[in-house]
């Protein structure tokens, strides 16, 4: 459940409110939500952002307490009472996340994180490796232009650009940072959530510390951990060793086609075609379908890399 919890936290961080209304959660997200709540990643928010209008079920309304009664103003229905007793919003807690990140990086407890752009960019702390110190930054919602502008300005004014590492909840493909030479990693890629703690992915961190020319070599914005994991649109997918071999066989320029049966023979799999290797796990087949395309002639290719 833990990877799912981190995915839910990431998707929450990518919303402007950073909030979730308990009653509107998908059943699929319930367990992940409980994990986040129990570990303290979420705190009770004072006001609920928006919910579907209880009258028409069509428009978004923002619940407000007016004269002691919870109601919302719907463009279609006018004022509607909101009777849902357990309507409760939860917000991500930046201090929890920053604290767990400092622990994951082994940053001295006396160091405090600093908010560089309100609600969107933080200096987590300075991480020392031998003589070198690296400034660890946390950013969210970098695909939004207003946030992105403030992020750029802070990067110029407040960050020594030679030694910083950017951790973001926005996937690299959406973050408009192709010109930024700093290491840029997705939150779900650099840490793992285990028993309420964030653990640093040492391999990915080692990659961050490499000089730029070594880092860019054979780097994928989607796959990591030797194709055992991928992040698409902020969602993290984990794959088996054999499944990873399929991605490795397909890797190359997006659109470069390979015959499925040849791949299966190459990797020594008895399955008929690459997709068959993923079909038993709903999560893995979803990941496969977001990453791989195929045609009626049995050819397969990557949609992105
Ligand atoms: Zn309505």
C-alpha cells in the first residue's frame, strides 16, 4: 500500500488547494488515505475546498458555514444545504513532509527548512557528502505558469545553482525545466514511504550527485531503477524483473517499433506477447498501457521514455 500512499500524497501536492475531502475519495484511494492520515502527513483542514453539488450532482460547490448551517452556492440550484455529517477536509502538512525529508537525507536536526516561495518552494536543508554540500529543494505545481514564474525567480535570487537538487511533485515532462541543469527528481522517485517514514533511494541520490554530463547520459524521464519502476503523470508503477526486460527491449526513441514475439523470445518468456506479461495485475497493466503502444501487426513501441 505504501507506494500508493506516496502517489496519493503526490497528487494532493499537485492540486492548488493541497486538500482532499474524505467523503469524495475513490474506494481505491481509501487505504492510501488512511496510511497518510495515520502517519501524520495529513492534518484536518478548516474549510472544505469543493464538492459535487448534492442537489444536481453536476456542479462544484464550495461548502460554507452560513448562519451555523453548512451550505453551498450552486450555479444551477442556488443555495443548497449540505447535510453530509462527516464532510471533512484534510490538507497535506508541509512541516511533516519537510521533517521526513530532512530525516531521509540525514540532515542535522538543528537545521530548519525554509519556505522560499509561499506554499510551493522550500529549501529542505543542506546535505553534506564529504566536503561537498548540496542544497535540497522541494517544489510543487511546476506545470502551472504562475507557480513556475515564482520558482524561476527564487532559483535566480535565493539558490546557489551549482549545488542544488530539485525534488518535485511535478513530473519532469510537465515541469518546463529542460533548460535547468540542476538534478531534477520526482518525489516518488527519490524517497519511498515505509512504516510512516520516508527512506532515501540511495541509487537515485547517487545519480543526483553525478556531474551534469554523466547524469544526462542514458537518462529517462519516465523509467528508473533499471526499468523496475516508472512514473507517468505523477503516478508510480512498479514492475517485475521480467516486465522490466520488456521495457528495456523496447527502449529507444519513442515510436521505434519491435515485433512482440521477437521480444518474448529474446527475454525467454513463454507468454504470447508483451502485454500478456502484465495482464494479471491491474496496476501493472495500467502502467503498461500508459507506456507502451502496439498495432494489429504485433508491433510494440514506447510512447515516452
Ligand atoms: Zn446544483
